[in-house]
C-alpha cells in the first residue's frame, strides 16, 4: 500500500460520513454526532447504524 497519497481515500470517507448522517437521522439518532463518529469509524459506523434499532423519540 502506497501511503504517499493519503488524499486518495479522503473524498470517499467524507461521502460515507454524509450518507451515515442521513441514515442516522432516519433512525432517530443525532445527525451531527454520527457524522463526526463516521469520520473516525467509517464503515464500522455504517454497520452500527444499520444494525441498531430505531430510537423511539415519542416518549
């Protein structure tokens, strides 16, 4: 793996964080929090958002 060009993965990682923010909002979770978490965890955050149950905010 050539680490001389780390910018190569940046746009994809950022796009994934945006998608995760939208997914999180649809599941009743905080959009901004999950965006930031996704910048750190990437695909792991996507997995967590998809697997965890929807938050019931009506209570």
